[in-house]
C-alpha cells in the first residue's frame, strides 16, 4: 500500500480559513525573543585589533590569579600579553597624543587662559581614564554577571528541580533548564550538554560539578543547590529525594532575598551623595565663584565658566555616579518589549488624546515657539513700561535698587556723595534692574526674564509631549501585558487542577475560561487556543505558536511564551505529568514575583526620596540659588560702587561712606561675571538636565531595563519641575528685591 503523502496543514489552513482573519493575517507583528548577552564580544574584538598595534608592550605579561579566574569565568579568549599590550598602549599612546593636543590648544586656541588650562587638562586626563576603564572592564563584567545571577539562578534551579521531580535524570534536567533558562548560566549549561556529547566530560555529573565550582566563587548558593540536586540522585527514598530538591530551591530563594536586602541597604548612602552632587554642589558654587572671583581678581563667575560647570561638568558627575548606582541593581524582571509597530498602536507620530489622533511632534514644536514668543512679548512690554515711567518729570520720591532715597527735578541727590546724578542715569539704573541678556545694543533687543522662562517651559513641555506621545501608548500596552503575566500563575494552577482530574487539555482550557471570567489571560489567550483547536482543528502547539493564527502571535511576553511552551512539552507526557509540571511552574512564577515585590518594597524609601528630590526639591532649591546669586551679585556690585564713591569723597576731603567693603571692590572681575538673567538661564538648563538624570535613575531602580517606563516618567516629571523652578525664581527674586 503506497504511503499516504503528508498534508501541508499550514498551507491548507491559510486557504480555507484565512478569510476569518482577513487578508492581512501574514503581515501581523511577529514576536522575536531577544537573546541576552552579557560581556559583549566588542571588548574582545577591540583587544585583538589593538594588541596587534601595541604588540611589543605586552611581552612577558602574566595574569594575576584573580584576573585568570575572571577571564576563565567570562570565557573570553584573551591572553595576558594581549590584554596588557592594549592597556599600556592606551595609557602611553594616549598621554603622548594628549600632550600634543594640550600644547596645541594652549598655544593657538583663541580662548582665555583658564579655559585653555581646563581643556589641556582634559586632554591629559582622558587617556588615563580610558586605560583605567579598559583595565577594570573585565571586573565590571563579572560583577554584572553576579547581579544577573541573582535573578536567573532561582529560575534555573527551579527548572532543574521541576524536571528532576518528573524524571530523575540529570542530563534531561540540565538540558531542560538550559533551554528554558536565561543568562550566562543557561549558556554554560548548554555548553555542558554539548561537551558531554562530544566526550569532553565523561558524564553530565562531571560537567555539573565543574560548573558548580566555577560559579561557587561568585554565588555560593548556586553551588550548594547544584550539590543538593546532584545528591538527590543518590537518594533511593522518594520522600527524601523530594526534600533535597525542595531544600535546593528554598536555599537559593532565601539567599537571593538576603542579597537583595543587602543591595537595598547599600543604596541609601549613594542616594544621599547623589543629592550632594546634584543639588548642594550647585548651591555652594553659586556663592563661592562670585566671591572667589572678586577676591582673587579672576572672573571665576564668568558666563562661560558657569556654563561649563553647571551644564557640563556637574551633570557628567551626576550621570557617572548615578550610573554606578543603577549598575549594581539586580534585574529581577525583564519587561516585555513593545515595538512602535505593535498592532493596536496609533500610526507613528500620532498620539491619542481623549480618543482623538494628534500629530504630537507638530504640537510640541508649536508649544516651544509659542511660549518663547509669549515670553518675548511680555519682556518688550516690561521694557516699554520702564521707558514710559522714566520719561515723566522726575519730581516724585522713588527708591533705587539698593534702598537709597533718590529725588530731584534736574538731577538725583544721593546723601553722602558730591553733586547730583543727571536724569539719564535714572533710565540707566532702571534698565539695569531688568533681568536681561543683551544681544545687540545696551538697551535694544534683549532676552529678558520672561523670554528665558518661555524657553525653559517650552523645552520641557515640548519634550514631555514628545515622550508621552511616542512612548505613552506603548507603556499602556506593556502594562496590560504585565497584568496578564501576573494572572498567568493563577491560570496555570487552574489548568493543573483540572488536568489533575484526568481532564484533557481542551476541557481544562474551557474550564479555566469559565472559572476566570475577568482574567484577560483566559479571555484573550486560553479562549483563542481553544477556538484554534476546536474550530480549526489545529494541534496544541500550532494553536499557541503558529505565526499566523497562534494565540501568542501578538503577545510579546517571554514569561507567558515560555510557560505555554512548558505546558505543551509536559502535555505530551500525559495529563497527570502535565498537572504536576504546571503546579511546579505556578510555584516558580509566584516565587519570582515574590522576589521582585520584595525588592520593590525594600527600595521604596529610596525611590520615593529620589522622586521627590527630582520633581520638587531640586527645582525649588536651584530656584532659590538663582535668586541668591542675583542678590550676591547686586550686593557686591553695590559694595564696589560704594568703595569708588568713598574714594572720590575722601579725595575731596569729605567724610561719607564708611565700612569694610573693599574686600569685594574688584569691580572689573564682577563686571565680567554672569549677569543674573544669564545665570537663571544656565541654572534653568541645569534643572532640565538634573531632573532628567534623577528621574532616569529613579525609574531604572524601580523597573530596571524598562525604557518605556523611564521615558514616560521623565515626560511626566520634567514640566512640573521646570514650571516650579520658574515660579519660585520669579517670586523669590521679587521678595528679595532683585527682580
């Protein structure tokens, strides 16, 4: 009898039922799991390339025992001669290039001496920093692996124990854990299976022992768990074997919680330092630089120096320090990735606002231009009011910016001085009171206080509109999927319970849909699987994973996908085996959730403090700093003017002003300092930078690796912080009499 040809089920299915899903079924979103890789090969490739150039620098070099362990653990095939050749080459070659660049800048750059020295110093320090970074990179990669292991090891051990409970076969357990696990541990297990097959290890036990001792120096709990799992094979009593497997999982879970607690405790002090660098340091510099410049005669408070200090150097310090804090957080959860073309999202560049599609990029542009224009018009109106008020006859009593009485019709008499100030000086003094950045002529077109506020608010609000428009809907979809992942563990338990009654998978799915009527995982996934099986006649595997009609076609969740794959594999062994497997999976998911929730609770104080600091404390303190800088500069300029007037009076033989104000009498240095309006602008830009950085670090601590949560958090915090800064600057300046 001739063999019956195999049917192309997928092709027939597309022909017969393709109309049920429309003609665009093949063009839907396809989930592709990203393979995590820690310790990028770029470091190895760069080492290979540069080692050829600096080959002579590394002759005879040897690794220290610690370095040998690190490179062996990471699996990087780099020799000591190659590593030290690149390290010495970066240091010596970089210093040589830095000296040449520093000399060139100092001799030929059209900059003042302070900037020349600063730039030359940067050229000399960069190669030192680059070589040090290269030297410490392997250590950082190992530390990163240790952090990742805190999330991956409980999962790997649970997969091992789950497989061992079903079939006490170590090789199958290792292969199962390697296929379903994540991170370097899973990769190492895959390599063990391969090495056993090619004969590098005599048995899987030998390879697993080698893995245990290789990881033992970095995670003692994992080493101990592997030993318990290995010992369970030697135990003939089933109950005793179950106890050993359960103890392996419990020990790893408790060890992970302890390490999480230690991390949370260590995070408090660095957060305080972040406050010092990001908020208190700008406060001190605003006071020290003008006073130091006046005393030394150097223009330390010059606008260019202020810009470099506040908008480049301090943000860089905050970024580096904050990045070091975030790098030490173990990633307990990997959020689903939602691409821009995910089904159900609005078209690119369009955001839904109250159900109406809006081109948010155009809207963001209109906001920034409109606010800047509004601020400029407000400043022009303020200028015109000053001109009108000075043009009237000077026959009324008024007060100058330092509280001195001034009056007179032909001129203004100030007690303690000789003669009168002519009328045009009133206009000059009144115009000086306006916070302004002159652009063309002294009293022509200028950037005033409200123009600066309009610029800052326009930047922050437009950035917020862009971030919320670009990532807000994607975050909403991600949140829905995460909620489904939270329901998944309970749904797995319901399925296991029904299959434990010897019901087939179809009946178990139907019961789960009825039993969990409000569950999205039941309505959107289980119901779809059941329809694919009963209506289309698909297999369980195809009903779930088919690229065109599968229930997970538009569900980019690694947790759900891995769990359902585990269900498919276990159902093939029978419903009773599947029931036990799914209960174990439900317990594992619950344990993973407990670890994540435990860390969130431990870090709640830190994240709350960072959130308050970035949104409220930072803008208020920095706004007061801006107002104080105005007060300091006005006071020191007044002191310098007083000293000049006193000298004139003394030369005429008249005793007038007295005091000890000559310490701030270097008026030339003060004139070169940043004017109050420029400082408000510089500090406002710094507020945008520091709020963005602090919000970024806080969101990464809350939800590591979730860029959608990070961008939306910045979009929500930034306009509030900048608006608060502008309001406090305005009212603080007014209350201090320097507006």
